[in-house]
């Protein structure tokens, strides 16, 4: 039994006392530092194309990067005490955005505040992404090496996979909230610790604090962690036929702590202003059946090619490739007699089945066969989850299985058999093809000088908004990037976020604000490049919309593909512009 | 006891034959569903050409035709068949099949038997002369037969698929050093070489080069030099020369021979990263992911896949003291470097760095080789390395089980588990490396139905010996249907032009190129309009003169257009302008041009 933290009284007393005596930093070995350095280098390699160009490059998933730049800037304001953390009127003015109901990563934004203050949100985003990958890998390495396996090499293999697996790299395309899983291994470890006799309160409090923190990094990952731990423990307990009551006690304490700490934020999330109920947007992409043996877009072997089994390049959570898939089958056979490994494998199988989504697809072709998800999506909370993301759970499961198998192989006294070399070869053969390449980027014009130099201050009155054209929305909320660069010192109308349908709190969710005539008109020009005929009704609507948005000034994005067409449209709508610095702007006359 | 062993061996061999055949049937599953109606999805005219060659093989057996030159193709100039891959070595033995079931089935048989035969031949060589474990021999044999490079050729290149003689040639080459049997060994190898020359000279050349490099490296390491070997090789040379002298004379000096290749289009080299890629027709393969690193789907000669390369590296590193392993690895390395061609390309970008092949590219005969195809040599080396590695691993595991000093964990788990974990690990290593590159059934498409005018012999009323039947579109490289028609009729009618290798400008002795020289009159007959709005310009009298001239040159009897052809309407429009209203006979449009050709119809 390799999980030493599971109930085992004889073993636990001795390391527990010794760990009290040895200070934390003495437990770090040189090997740990080497592993940390290597993981750091690997994370830097993945984000290499962003480093050095924070202002002129974006990931190809640019809208999510811009969203996170905005919330990181928000986190820095919260840390300064300048901002209420859970709701904002700086976005989607005048209605505002419920930030608890959006993935506002306060758990990253607040600690990264000094970096945001000094270097800006554009740099903190890159730091968050890099630290997320490296931190996740190292956290898994730490927990595996301290509590699961005896071989540090085995733990490093597991950590490497947990941090840099294809599923993680795919999510690294713009989702720092999902890849910052460095608390997850500690949560898992502390969940297992709950079974420790006589420390229900201490263990419960620690877990409750960790859970609270993870809720501010990403609630989705927290939900997955809870479900995976539950499934694993249930399977394990069923096979072992044990039921430790102390576990339930500890869990209750953890629950109580978390509820107390999270009660208010969750109240805001589910009942506060601009809350919504469930996603219900019909978009429920599942993992393709062929994806488990396919390679992701960022994999070394793919040469940038997106597999037909991929629903989106940032959602390739289940892409392992044939060699690793074959190795996994082998490992399951190899470790089948180990209850922990078996429970892990079965948990993984369950999550893989759920990840298939409502209808099973093969290479993008729906088969018409319903997946297990079809039975789950009506449950509360589940209606806010994208099924393919259940595949995220597979990454750490596979990582732990790799670590367990490696540990077992290294423990075999090989004698004359070339087992270690062969195992090393097998690992390289299975993992190397899916190892990541630097994340794909697009080149951008930097934010207008008008914004970055602060010239905008002369035009935006307090309590009023700066209206960027086109108005910030999916798929390119450029204005939010401007606001992030200006440390959210001006408010924006509309935006890219999740809010209630039609702006009515309590409705199901939609991306962005409900339609308004002017934003729709300008968005159409921005996508088609065709200047429509403007009549008095349009001008009237524009005045009403600007009024509604409490606009001080309208600023045209000078770097847009269709700036010329937008300019022609705006001249018809609002009259002649003023050229200030590097932008055209229209001061809004108060009626 | 001996009888029992022999029986066991036989049973094993039978299983091996069954497995190899099953593998080949798996690859050609979609072809066998209807050999007459299907062709590989990534279509070139190779299947039609190979059907024509098989029909020629039948004619060589049944009639008194010149095996090495024909006037039934590219009439009236003809084609030097020795300077093309006519594969008499397959066409002649398959003559009964061709005669009984036709060229379509015959080609399917040639492909299936070729692929299965290659795998089995390697299995046989490995199991009898290289390794002790039948499993190891099977791994090596199946890889040599069904490697990505083989499956890549399997759609088009019958002559590259049928490598079943190669293992025997390699074996007999190694046997040449045997003392006291110089003449016998030399004669046997000479016969094998002569036979392979009639299957595929390119593969023969590769085999010779690879054997040479391997033996050279081996001899250098061992510091050995065998006079017997040289003597026997002399005998081989004599035998092969005696047998091949006339055919080779025809090839290099006969009618329509060519010397070397015209430079353009033949520099097919491997991209350096193609070795890491998975072949298109493999379990992990994705067609679009291979864009830019292979010239086409049939030339994925070097696609081994990253996991397999890692496993081979592990094997070579583990057995690095073994002279044979070292020699094999070095041979593979040398040919991998050669395959990169004269200028090294990486991920679709030319680096400008010259490859080692740049030196050999100037040598006559070698200048006709596509360097990328050296990947086939690498494939065979990898197959043998896999067999040796597997065999050695199994031996070590077996011995660990017997040894008193066996590792503790192997002894403790006596009975139930035994050495299972070690075996499982070995099996897993093979699965990780080979499963991703296992072949998938080749994609096939239905071609248009053949016109009954051709299949039922309606053409016989029009075409007499000495005249030609002109299929539309006119046979060219990339347009093989006309050759398929001729093959279906056992080459009983001649056709103009075609898909073959001949001298530039049609002048014997010029550098070789694909097809007959360009002719504006042919383009005029073939022309169709792609854009419906653009009218077809009526031919001027000068144009018409050109067309009649070329029909006279061919001594054309009829022009035939398949009404099922996807551009039939477009061709019909043009041909009606040129030759007036044609006759719809069954499902074919036919223009009787005998009058025009005789000159009575002007």
C-alpha cells in the first residue's frame, strides 16, 4: 500500500513527530531544486513566445487572455483596497458584472498584485500562466515524492506529466484559471489525511482553508477535485471494506470552515447582483472518442495540425496519443493488484466516460449514441460545466499512475535484466511525441498611446465611461485590454464575461451584455467591413445608447482591421471626430 | 524427436503464413470487396499501368511477343519495357491468374501476395538464420512486411511491395563466405539476383548497396577479409550477367532506351523530421499532418514514428557491444543520411546544407534513384534490429528465470507470476512503439464503370491489328484509364501515348522522362472547358490539320469516350466540334476516324 497517509497507525507516528522537529526548508533536497528548475524551464519554454513581448503578442485564444488581463488588473486593485472584490461596475457599465459568477481568479490576482502594480496586467498574465504550469507540476511532484512513492525520479515523472500533459498545455491556451492547479495535490493529500485518527479538527481546518483558496482560483477545478476524490475514496473503501468514521468528522469540520469563509462570496455568486442560473447555452462539447489516442495541436508530433477529434484547440483535455494509451493499458495490467492504482484507473475510466458528453462523437462525427453525461447534465452545478473538461481529471490520474508504475519498476531488483533502461525508453517513447511546443501566438499592435500614456484622463469624467469602438465583446474584447493596461481606472460598457440573459439577474447565462442597436451596428461593420447607410433612427439610437452607457468619450481602435470603415460609420453617426494622440475620438455632449 | 520438432516448426510456419496473409488482407480489405471497381483513394495512374504490365506478362506466356519491348503502348513508337518496371517476375508467374480472373483480380493477388510474402520471407530468414525465438522473428518479419513505408507503397507500387526475394538474397550474400561451396553459392545467388531484376531493379540495387555497406562495416569491425566471398561473388556476377546480358542490353541500348533521368521532378528526398512522423495509413496517421514532409502518400519511405525510433535507440544502446547490431545500426544510419538527398530539408524548409548523397548523386545509375526510397533500407534494418532486440531480451529473461542468482522478485513469485512483469514490460515496449504505426486498411474509391464497348469486345468491329484505339482522355502520366482498357482486353489493341518512362522528345538515348513528348494536337483533342461561361473556340483549319496528322501518325481507328466519365459531357462537346456527331454505342461515345485517317473524308 503506497498511500502511507491512509489509516495506518504504526507508520504515521514516527514521521509525524520528526516532521515537527525538522524545519520546512531542511526538507528540500538538491534533487527537489533541480526538479523545480527543470519544471520552471519547461514552463518558460511553453510560454517562450510571450516572454519579452507582453505588449505586442497574444495567445491565439486572445479573448480569454484579454479577459484574464482584465481580472488580474482587478485583483491588483482589490489588493490595494481600492475595489470591492466580488462585483464591479467597471465592466458592463452601468449594470456591472458579478465577478464571483465569473472566473475572476482572485486567488491569483491578489498574490500577483505587486507584479501587476510594477509591470502591468499584461506581464502578470504571462507570470500567472508560467507559474501555473510550473507550480502544478512541482506541487504534484512534492505530494507524490513526500506521500505516495519512494523514488524521487518516479515522482518527477508523475509531476512532469501532471504539469505538462497535453490536456494542461491545451488549457494553457488562455486559461490560467484551469492550469493553476498547484493547490489540487495538497487538497487531495489533505483529504486522504482526514482518515488520520485523533486530528479531525486540525485536519478539517487545513482542508477547509485549502478548499477556500482553490474556490478563488477556480471553482470548476475544485468541483472536479471533489468529485474525483469522492469517486476514488468510494472505490477504495468498497474494495477495502473500511469506513473510517474519523474521516466523516474531519470532512464535516472542513465543510464548516469552508462554508463560513465562502458563505458570503457564494451568496454573491448565486444571489448577488447580475447573478445567473446555469449555463444552458446548449454548448456542451464532449471529448471525442478518437481523442484519447490522438495528439493535441501543441504536441511535438502534430506540427501545429489540429486533429479532427478536437472540439477546440484550448479544450484538448483527453489527448494522449496511441503510444501513451498503449502504455496506460500496460500499466493498468501491471498494477492491477494494487488497490490504489486500481481505484485510480477506475476513477479515470469513469471521468473519461462522463467527458464523452451528451452524444458520443468519433472524429467529429456524432454517432447518435448517448453518453453517460446525458444522465448528469440536469443536476445542479453540472449544468454550469462543460463535459469535455471532466477530461482534466485524467491528467493527474495518469500522472499518478505513471509515478506508481515507475516506482514499482525501480523497486524491482533487476539483476542482469535491462529493465530500467527499457522502462526509461518506454516512458520517453510514450511521452515525447506529446510533449509541448511553445504556445501559438498572434502579433498585435500595442495598446494605443492615448491609453497607455494616460491622455484618456483628460476626456473621461468620473462616473462616466470610455466607449471603445468596436465595443468590447467576444471574440475580440480589445477595449478590456485597454482598461487592463490603464489599471481599470476607467469603466467600460459591455464586455466579454458571463452574465444573465437579457441582463436580468437570475436568468440563465450568456456571454456579454444584451444587444443594443449601436453596438450591434458597429460589430457588424467590424466583422464585414461594409459601411451601412445611417439614418436619423440610427443617430437617435446612438445618442440613447451613449446616454445609457454614461459615455464621456468614444474612442476608435486605431489597430482594427476595419478602422477605416468604422470611422466612416462613426462620422455618420456622431459627426466629425477629433484626432488626439494616435486615436480618433468623439466627445459626448451631455444633453 | 526430430520429426516432432519439424512438425512443430511447420505448424509455426503455417501460423506465420496465416498471420502474414491476414495482415495483407487487412491492408487490402477494401480492395478485395470489389477488385474490378476500386482503386486506391490517392490515385495516380500506377494501378492501371501495373494492370497493363500484368496483361503483358500473360501475353509473354501465351503469345510470342517480345518481353522487353512493345508497340502496343505509345504506338507507333513503342515502349522499352526493360527501362520500365514491367515486373515480368510477377506477371509471368501470375499469368494463370490473369488468364482465369483478369487483370483486376491479378493485381489484387500480386499486391496481397507481395505484401504477405515479404513479411513471411523476412520471418523465415529471421527464424531460421538470425534469432531463436519465433516471436522475435515474427516481430521483425511483420515489421519488415507491414512497416509504414511498405504500406505507403502498398497503394500504388506493386513492384516495391513484392520484396519477398530480398531476405533470401541477403541470406545468400552472407552465405557466400562459406568455404568450399563457391560455385554452388555463387550460382544460387546469381539466379536470385536475375529473378529480382525482373521484379524490381531499384530494390535489387538497394539490396546490393545495403548488403555492401553492412558487410563493409562488419568486416571493418571484425578486421576480416574473405577471399572465398570474393570468388563466389565473381561466380554470382557471371551467372547474373549471362542471364541478364540481353535484357540489360535492351534496357540501355535497345529501341526507345534512355540514359539517366531528366533532372526535374526526380529529386524526391526525405525531410529530416519525416522519420519522427506517423505514416498516413497507420493507426496514428493523419493525412494532413504529413503535408509538406513527403512528396506524396506513396513515398512515405522514412516514416518510422518517434516512439519506434526511441525503442530502436534503446536496443542499439543496450546491445552496443554486439558487432551485428552495431553494423546494422550504422547501415541504417548511413542510408538514413542518404535518404535526405542532396540538400537537407527540415520540416518543409530547405536548409541549403548538402547531404552526403550529393557526392553519389553524380554516379551513373545512382543518379536515377529517388533518395527518399533509401528509407526502405532503413525499414528493413529496423525490422532486423527489432527481431534481434526482442530475441535477446527474451533470452535474458529466460536465463534470469533459470539462474540461481536470479533477482529476488523473480524467485519469490514462483509459479503464478514468474517472470511475467519482465515479459509484460518487453511486450509493452513493443506495443508502445509498434501499435501507433500498425497499418490501417488502405482507403479505396470506386472508379467510373468501364464502357461495355471495351469490356464486351465491341471495339473489335473497328480496330484491326496495326491500328490504334484512342481512349479519351488520351493516356498520359496521371491519366491511366486507357491503359486499364487495354489491359482488360489483354493488350489486344494498341493505344497511343501512355504512362511509361521513355526518352525526352521520343529520341532514343535522351534522358528519361514520363510519357510521350508534349504534342499540341493531343491537347486540342483532350481540351475541355472548365468554366461554363467560356465558349469553346471552334478549331481553325490549321488546328484540324494538326489533329488529323496526329491521328494518322497513330493510325487511329476509333476514338472512344466513356459516357460514365465525370467530364464526359465536356469532352463530348469538344469532340463533336472536332469530329462531328459521334455514335453512342451502349455507354460509350465512338468516333470512327478510319475515313479521316485514310484521307477519303477530307
